[in-house]
């Protein structure tokens, strides 16, 4: 049973890592500020849960698992809020919500 749980944990860690790498590439490759905010928010939202779930499986039923659940809830509440606050501050600061390389036809 331990080998199967370890395999599940490794798969979850690899999935979370893949989302993290994909999000990092998205942050670098996206053309405008707002698309980069989206890439960062989605990367955090999709990267952390599988990794935290793998840690919960490894920890078993303990206080550590409860703390990891609290971290997961905190991330789900703060990540969209932070992305929204950044976008609103950028709009207030005068950053145009358009692609700088797009044609205006």
C-alpha cells in the first residue's frame, strides 16, 4: 500500500510541477500585463493544490494535514483576490487593457 501511495504522491507532484512550469512560461510569453496576471493566477491556482494534496497524503491524518487544508483554503481565497486587485490597480494607474502589438483596425 505504501508504494501505491508514493506513486500517487509522485504523480500529483509532477502534475503540480507541470502546471507551475507551464504558468511560468505563460508569464514570460504573454504580451500584456493583464494576460500575465491571468497566467500567474492560473498557475498558482492549478500548481499548489496537487502538491498540497500529495503532502496531505504523505502526512496522513494529523495536525499537519489540517494545516495544509487551511493553506489550500487560504490560497483559493487570496489568489483570485490578489489578481483582481492587481488588475484594478493597473487600470486605475492607466495601463491600457489591450495587446500592445495588436493592430487597431
